[in-house]
């Protein structure tokens, strides 16, 4: 069974309705001929929705708050001379990410292998890929847990949602050393400590992911190329930048969006693809149902900082180098893999409190921190470091985090409430997706929202 089908069968779409019986449920009428759709947000959810409308010849306009398209897909050129680029937002396309793979194929965007072989540095000791491993018994237990999860009942799914991933692993006998390593690994997936993630959310990700945990590909030239291809296809004239929505009024059959620059935009339907935090900052007339606002307020986004350092030489030598460490800089990978040059970049990917600490450092301090974390593996590499570029998503004005993180008790409670349409307004975006936290999820929710409008 595929992951999305699995999630549908675990009762996901019924529990929240039981919890929020007061909320109004209104089926939206089918979109009429010539009716204009407004879309908030030019991230992948908004662009995928617009592309689906474009194919059906439905008129639409995208309103985007930033001065660029792409949202959390954000390719950045770090060095003009070498033309090296890095991803400051979404990095990997997974081998199971069907819609992303199909779109890349459709737009002739070549995919590059972006898999790595992982080193480990723990308490100042460096281990090369085959020099470290989890306890053999634990490996067997873990595989059994993943396999058994695929048979889980709806009732037990909800029990699992009540405990966090860390406690679940401890309960199932992981050793003290292995939980330390597992926390370092898995927290990079969730962007916070695994004590803050529902065991159900974790298992549904790991049991259904590709063998490389969906860290498989990236688009040659940068993931922003997909965003650009979609925008060009639908017509750049339909995407209005610097249009931060501040108020949304629904009167009769019309929805009016007021933007910070004083402009007003009207449509028969509105699709909001903006993150939960941004939705709570909008002045809604009539007000959003209290249960929905409450769910949006509860939704947390993880803190991630990506810091890419340009080095004069690729002293790590191995193209597939990545490394988990117990330092503040946390996880490193060779972000210039498949970009031939004498110079190269290593990206540090730090989460949670570590991300926050790094965000308070200037670039020189960050380079010092990163070089110190690399020392056990490579000695002093500070002479190779040229510059660092970083982006702290915890401070992002629109998301206040990198992607949604479902804490205990949340998977089966707030999600459906956030996804519920509100009169002529529908909702999409990564935080509502079955492939939550991924580009794939953003695309799927955008496409599905349009499908619902048209049926
Ligand atoms: C550091 C990091 C690493 C990641 N790694 C991966 C990865 O390896 N693989 C993967 O598949 N995914 C990854 N992701 C997740 C992926 O980036 C997201 O799931 C996806 O891009 C979200 O798309 P979206 O359209 O739902 O939201 P967004 O991209 O956030 O788009 C929403 C848009 O709405 C706009 N907006 C917000 N408020 C308003 C407003 N009031 N008015 C108008 N517009 C507004 C925003 O500016 C934004 O452009 C990562 C994300 C981050 C941040």
C-alpha cells in the first residue's frame, strides 16, 4: 500500500470531524464557467493549483507576498565566480514523490543523484561510513516495527499518536547510544527534537519512504527551475508579486482580498496555500470558525538554518560526503555534488535550538563553528573557507519555521480542521499534505484543491 492510501485508511479523515462537531460543514458548489479563482501564495502548492486551473482554462490570479516566486523552494547562487548554487529551502526529491518526478519529466528538468554516504562524529570521534552502525539487534527490531506498522489498526494509530517518537523508541528497547544517534539523524527530518514528534507521524514517514529516506534527487541547476517552469507555463502576468494579503472579505458569492499595498482583488473562489502562521495574521470577515483558528494557532513549524560555506578546495574528497555530528552545526552534506569546480560547498543543516543559536551568529562566527565541527574528520580546514551564506527559517516572516511539525495528539486532531473549506475559500499547502513537509505534499494539495473545485 502506498503512503497516501495508508493514511486515508487510518481514520485520518474522520477523527477531527468528531472532535469538532460544532464546525460548519458546507459543500462548495462546482466552479461555474468563467468564474475567476484567486490563489494566495506562489509556492509549489499555489503554482501546482494554478497549473491545474490553466489546463482547464479557468481564469486565475496568484497573489504573492514576497518579491519572488517559489516560497520555500529557494535556490541561491553562493559564488559568482564559480557559479556554484545551493538550496536554502527544499533540497531533495524522493524516489516515491510521483507528482514531483512527473512534473520534472513533463518540463524536461533533468534530475541528479543527490544521495550521500554518511559519516558520524560523536564526542570528538570521527567514524567513516562503514565504521559505525546501530546495534544489530536494534536494526532487526526496527525493521520489524516498520513492517508491523503497515498493518496497524485505526484505533492503535491513535494510541501511537499520543506518544512521541523518542519515547516510542525507548519503549521498544533502543540502547542509550543508539537513541543518541537516532535523535541526531531523525531530528534533521522533523526539524526539532524527536521528543516533539508524534510516533504515528514518524512511523508513517519512515515505513513508507524510499530506502534512502526520500533523499534521492535534486533538479540540475536548482529546484527553483521547476518553480520557474510552472510560472512561465501559466503566464507570469497571472502572478502578482509584493501582494501581501492582510484582509479577506466574503460577501455573497464573492471573495475580496485586500493587500498591504492597498490593492483589492476579487474572485468567485479563493485558494489559500499560505502557511498556518500567515493565515492567523489575516483579518477575516466573516471571522474564521473558532475551531479552525484554534487549530491554526496550534500548528508549529520547525526551526531550521541552512548555512552553506564555500571552500577553496574540496578537502572532503568524496563526492557523496555527508556527516551527522553532535555539534551545533549538526548535519553536513556536500551541496555542490555534481557541480564540477575546484571550489565546493558544504551545507550545515541545523535544527531546533541549535538553529536558533547559529542564527544569532555573524557569518564569521558561523564559519568558525562549522570548521570546529569538521575538525575531528579533517583537521583544521579554516584556511579553505571563503564565505558563508545562510537562511534561518525560524525567523521567516511568513512561515515562522521551515515546515509543519505534528506533535503528539495533533495528527488526528487539527489537520482536518485546518483543511476544511470556509464558504468560498479552500486551503492547501505542505502542512495539510499526506506527504507533509515535502514539495510533493505541497503539489498534491494544490492539485487536489482544484480537482475538488471542478467536481
Ligand atoms: C529548510 C527547508 C528544507 C526543506 N527540505 C525539503 C526537502 O529536502 N524535500 C522536500 O520535498 N521538501 C523540503 N522542504 C519543504 C518544502 O520546501 C515545502 O513543503 C514546500 O516548498 C511548501 O510549499 P507550499 O506552497 O505549501 O508553501 P510555501 O512554499 O511556503 O508557499 C506559500 C507562499 O505564500 C506566500 N505568502 C505567505 N503569506 C502570504 C500572504 N499573507 N499573502 C500572500 N502570499 C503569502 C509565501 O511568501 C510563499 O511564497 C524543506 C523546507 C525548508 C524550509
